[in-house]
C-alpha cells in the first residue's frame, strides 16, 4: 500500500520521513548496514542542518547519525525507500527523526 502510493506520487516527492521513538536522534540511511549510501554526504549535511535548527528553535539537543549506528535493523521503511528511490522513486532524502525524550517511563512534550 505505501509502495503503491509512493510510486503513484513519485514526481511530487522530495523527502521521505518515518518516525522512531525516544532518542532525540536524526537518523540517516542506511539502517541495515554500516555501509554508507551513495548520497551519504547529502544526508550528513541535512542531518547537521536539522539538529542545529531544532536546537536553535527549542533548545533540545539532537544528534545526527546513521541509523545502523544506533543498532542495525533490516526491514525499515526508510531503507526500503532509500534503496527503491534509486530504481523507481527519485526522492533525494530519506530520514528518521526520533521523538523527544521525556522520562524513562513515558514521553513528555517539550516546548
């Protein structure tokens, strides 16, 4: 279903975002391997800009890093999109921002 939607709207897409919970990280491809994607430098620049903008706006400190640096995991949609985009869906960016940290037992909204 997601694949069909993305394929149908591929000419309008400029960014693919999926969320992960609890870490204050901005995760970039790839998540299943520590190998760097062909456009790693692009993602590195985007990640640096995003974490700086979050800090400037809210004071919350995020870290940009490759997804697999957190823990390698296969089957995530950001990697699927990143790898598919090289074939069918020409979107330059795929990323996974995480939600802000509250406490160890729950999420709290930050200002």
